C-alpha cells in the first residue's frame, strides 16, 4: 500500500537530521489497456495506420492496372434425382435419397471436375494449341524453352491450367450445377463452359452405357450355365418318375387322380345309399298305411287310382240315395270300388318292394366303391415316399427354370439399355460471352485495400503499443505507480486574451487547483509541524516541458489562492558556465535560503535555481541542510514546489526527494512509454520513497 498524501516524515524536531530512508522495492509498471484507451492508441499512431493503408492501396492499384482483364461465363446443368426409367429393371434404378438428392448432386460437382470430363472438353475445343492454357505463352513459354516440353507435358499443363480456371458450384437449395470458366477471352470462356457441360453429359451417358453393357455381358455369361442346370434338373425328375413307375397327367400322378375320382364317386354313392335307406325305413315304419308315404303321394299310378276311387265312392253315395243298396248298379259300383282298392294295395306293395330293391343295389355299389378306394389307398401309400423326393426334385426344377427365365429377360433388357441414353441431367442454360470483365474489380479491390489497410494498420499499431506500451489512462498510471492520479492537464499552454484567461487557461487552473485541494484534504501534518509543506515534481527525461509546466501550474494555482509559494527549479542554470547560487549551494550549507531566492518580475512566486555544482556534498550533510532549508522556508512561505527533473539522471535531488511531503510523477497520455514511468518510479524507490501521486498531460486536449 502507498503512504497517504502528505504522510508525516520520520523526523520529530527541526533539529533532528532525517536518517537515510530505507529502500522500498517497487513493482514494475503494468501495461493494462482499457477499452476506452484504444481510440487514443489509434489516434497517436494514426500516421502508421495511414501509411500502411496508403501503401496497401497503392499496391492494389498497381496490381489492378497491370493485371490482364479476365472474363467469366457460366453454363448451368440441372440434375434430376429421378433417373429416366427406360425399363422396370433398370441398371440405374430411380431412388431418391432422404435429403432430396442433394448428396447425389454434390458428388456430381467432383465428377464435373474430373480428368475424364476435362480431357473430353480439351479435345473438343483443341485447347492444347491455345498458348494461354498449354504453358507456351508468357513466362511459361520461356520456361518451356529453357527446360523443354513435349505433347504429354502440354496436355498435362493444359489440364492443370483449365482446372485452375474452372469453378463448379451448386446453388443453395437447388439441384443445378454452375460451370464457371474464367479466361482472357469472353468467347473462349463461353466456349469452354459449354464444352465442359456437354462433356459432362457425354461422360454420364457413356458411363451408363458401359455399366449396362458390363451387366449384360455378365448376365449372358451365366445363361449357358443356367440352361445346363435346368436340363439337369428336368432329367433328374423324369428319371425318378421312370424309376418309380410314376405316370403324370396334367402335372399330377394318374393314381392320385383315380383315387380322387373314386373318392368323389364313393361320396355320391354313400349319399344315395343313405337316402334310399331312409325311404325304406320310412316305408317300414308306416306298416299298414304305406299310402301315406311321400313316395305314394308322388306316384302318378296311385294318384290316378285314388281319383277313380273317389269317383266310385261318389257314385255309390248317389246310388244309395236314389236306387237302394240292392240295385244292380249299386252292387256293380261296390264291386268296382273293391277291385280298385285291391289295385291300390298291390301298387303300394310294389313301391315298397322297389324301394328296398334300390336300396340293396345302392348298398352293393357303395361297398364295391369302398373296396376300390381301399385298394388304391394301399397303392398310394407305396408311392408317398417316392412322391416326397419327386416333389423336391420338381421344386428344384421350378426354381432353376425361374432363375433361367429371369436371367434371359434381364440379359435382353440390359442389352437394349446400352443403346438408350438414360442420363438424368440436361443443360438448362448455355454459356454466353460476358459483356463485362470479372477480374480485376478495381472498385472492390480498392475498397478492400482501404479497409484491409486500415485493419492491418490498426493491428500493427496495437502490436507496436503492446511491444512498447505508453501511458493510456489515469487508471493505468495509477495501477503502474500504485498511487492516485490527481488530475489531467490539457496539453496546450493556456492563452491569455484581453486580460482574461481563455477556456483552456481556466481548465488548466481548475485542474491544478483541484490537485492542490486533494493534496490538502489528504494531509496528516500536525498543526505545529516546523517544516513548510513541499511538493516535488518528477518525470522521465522526454517529458521535461510538461513537468516544468505542471510544476509552474501548481505554484501559480497556489499563489492565485493567496498562498506564498517558493519554486525550486533543479534544472534552472544547469549547464551554464557561471550559474547563480541556488539550491545546491544551500544543501552544501554555503548559502542561506534567503540569499538565493528571488521573485520573478510580476509574480508572487519566489524562485530558486539549481546553483553551482562546485563539489559533491555528503548525503547526511545534504539531508540536514535540506531539513534546515524547509524549516527556514516555513517562516516566509506556505508551500514549496520543487521541479525535480529526471530523477534517474540526477542524484543531487536525493535530499529533496527524502524531505519532500509529496512526490508527483508527470507523464503524457499516449506518449510517455510505460518503461520510462517504471524507471522514474524505480528511481524514487531507490531514493527511499514511493510516488504519492501523479499528474497527466493530455496533448490531444
């Protein structure tokens, strides 16, 4: 921690000689930079930034004027992810990827730039004879003459040159390829773009045709093997049938067909037998009234006899009423009725006998069919084991036949595909000769050079500031010396007009007065302290003018407030052959303070110069006389301001540094290097004190 402003020195009486202060190690100055300091850095190093910008802009202009004009032409190809479907089993099936074909089109960007496509375009346009591409023009010509070249090298050089001038891009969210060619001739650029687009289509068509031909050849090579396999499987089936006496009809065994037919007949016979048995059982259950059966009701003979019976019954009824029971007609009618009923009984008995006969016949037929079915089933059991193997052989034959048929059909389809162009791409926009050059864009280059130069200059300025940091702000200065900054003075000297101070003078006086107020507010001096308050102002050597101005400004500000001020300038008279007596003479005890002080004309500030450096005084002696000088000054002055100069270069200031109440460092914003601030602060530390404050000078204000 820094001692507070106006800390009471170690001596307790005027007669006491202050001992040599202890050495305080001082931390190195920190070069922390705040965001608000960037503007000051750039302003101070503006000439570097402008120089870099001007240089880069000039180089860009020279490049733009010397570079030959280039023209760009674009041909557009659309790629449909759904291929042209020539046949159902196409060699190139139409499948759309989940991303909508974007990946497929992205892969075609590389295909369009492949050697095969570019060599097609080179051959179509005879580009190997163009000096701009074959390496025979400009510098390439001289290199070729020096090292030699052949046709192979020329083709490779042409391919390399074409690839460097080609750009294949896909527009965002569309399936369109842009083939862009840049050349020195607008017509040549358009011709090459169209040639590459057509070469791409031809390459795709040839690739698909070759794929179909290769597939057809591969399938055809397998057809003979498949045919032999079918023949072998068919022979195996026929041999097995002959070996096991298995006769086939309509694709099935004859024995199986016979068994199926007999089963059908047996089922029908069983149904017929059941029906007849039901009739017989019904007739038997009727017993004495067989005429009530359904067969009797459906019999036309019975129906006719029943009608005659009804007629006779009606006649007998009429005869009984009209003629009487003994009448011959009555007797004849009754006899006819009796005969008729006998006929009905005989007919009903015949129906019962016929039903039983039919039942017996159907039952016999059923038993015969059952015997035949049982016999065929026995035979069928003998062929079941053989049928299992036969069915296995038959399945093998069917499978081999299916594969052979598929191979044969696929071979025919792929053979026809070789003659059909199924390319899924087409040119939607042919390249046209460009009306304006595409390179160099002078306006854009100059615009980029200006902003690039500014960016580069700013970067170099920041790097330079990092390498050699300067005082950028009060906070940075305060962090570097670990002492408060009391104020920031404008860099320009105030001007007086018409007897009144201008705005700059008023601001300077205000800052100096505020600094004095801060010093007074922080003082801890006892009321009866015998030494006059003193302020020593120091700075790096290059800030001499600013240091002197700050010291004078503090003295004038105190004098303007009615205080009696003694100003000691350690540099006044330095280097003169015959200087006037000054502070060095007082520190050696040769002169009293009153003898060397004088007032400046028109000023209430007493001045004391450096004096005569005739001999080097001893440190202890100088401290005593410095103490006595401040005690004598306390009788006539209220403040002593010392311009201590560059402390690192003048050890004669040590007694004043040791006895001063306040040690203020002066530095210029954006100008004083931080290493000089550190050196000055280190010098103060070596002299046994620490800076108690700082004053900054802003040259830009």
